[in-house]
C-alpha cells in the first residue's frame, strides 16, 4: 500500500473518530443539557479538532513532521483547519436552515459538514503542516 493511501485511510479513520466525538458531544449538549445547537457545536468542534490533531500527528502523519513545537503545531493545525472548518460549519448551518426538523438531531448536520470539509483538510494538512518526511536518525 502506498504511503499516500495509508495517509488517506488514517486521515479517514481519524475523521470518523472525530465525527463520533463531535456528534456525541453536540447531541448530548443539546438533548441532555438543553444547549442551543450553535454554542453546542462550538464546544463539540473544539474537542473533535483537538482529537484529530492528536490522531493525525501520531497515526496518519507519523512519518512526517511539522518542524514545530507541540503547542505551535496544535495552533498551526487549528489555524490551518479554519478554512475547512468554515466549510464544515457553513454546511452545518445550511443543513439546519434547510431542514428545520434536524434542530432536534444536529448530529446529522454535523456529519454533512464534516464530509464537506474533509478533502480540504487532508490536502492542507499534508501539504502545509505535515509536509516534511521524518529522517532516520
């Protein structure tokens, strides 16, 4: 299996786990804590983004590095993913506006938004953040 294919599969696996974290938290905050769907999504997205950074750092792009300290890499991840997040969150809002019945099931809108931002996020993570192969020491 090629390295690119391994990275795509790793990124997809991390994305699915991140989606589960995101959807679970947003659904729990809305259904059980009575939060509004938008602030609930801000919280759930932050947890999911932090998990996906960790996953991609240690699993997907384990053969690459960013050349940055851990905290700077996390911040770089969050900043770099902001464009993908804008797509993700934009689709979330549009889906909730178009299908008002999903206000009670925001996890469906989370899934739609996550799918929309995934390709951009992979390409930008690979090309801009984890762009340097790790050298053998």
